[in-house]
C-alpha cells in the first residue's frame, strides 16, 4: 500500500509586523491549510538574514548565487520543495516590502531559467500560488509568479487598512476559499 504525503504549502510573510493585518491573514490561511491536512511552514521574511543582490548576473549561468550562503538559498530550497506558495506583503511605495523584494532578487536563478536564446523558462510549472496584499503589490507579485511558472489561484487584496484594520466575515471566507483552491 502506497502512502500519500501531505501537500506542502510554504507561506512567505513579507510583513515586518507580526501582528499586522497581513500576518493575521496569513496565520488564518495557515490554520485553514492545516485543517485540510497540509504541511504548512510560515517564513517571516523580515527576520531572514539576506544579503542584497549585487546584480552580477552570474547566477543565470551558474544556477546558484555567488554570494555566501544565507537565508535566501535556504528559502529557495523550501520553495522548490513546496507544492504551493502563499505570498503576503503590505504595500510600500506601490510595491512589496523591501525585504521580500531583496529575497526575490536573490532567487531569480531558482525561480526561472533561461533558454539558449535567452528566453525565460519557468522552473515551477504546475505549482499553485495565492497572493495576499494590502495594496498595489499584486501586479509585481503576479509577474514574479508568472515567470516562475506558478498558477495564481486567487488574490486577497485589502485596501483602506488604516480605517479597516480588521478582517470581515467575507474576507475570512475568502481565506478558506483560496486555501481550498490550493489543496484540491
């Protein structure tokens, strides 16, 4: 008799606030995923030790980063191992949090390859993803996921968080729906 393994979901929390709205949404999703018997790991990106990318482009041909190993490479190993990815970030100047951006800059070689003619090749084709945001970070995250081969199953985007800093019943239901899409 073959044993099936539980689905592995990696949650990248790009919020520096452990009790902020993004963190609370991602915790809700993590709990929901566990109820679907998924193996869940939440990575608080802002606590990672990651050196900024130097832009040398060597990783494209070497298929690894020339910088000394840090949490960027360890996080990439978790992404490779995961069946699905949930990425959450607050909106900073119309983009994702700085630490999340630094992480993705360092992971280019592990998210997409390159054909001999220089065309991007997605390395995570067939994997599912969900985006959680408090603003306009969705476009940038969709772009990263698209070129990496992830299929975005949905987005939970909550604007106006200064006045509306609690999750509504509708948003809680959306968390459940998005996790269900990842686990089926």
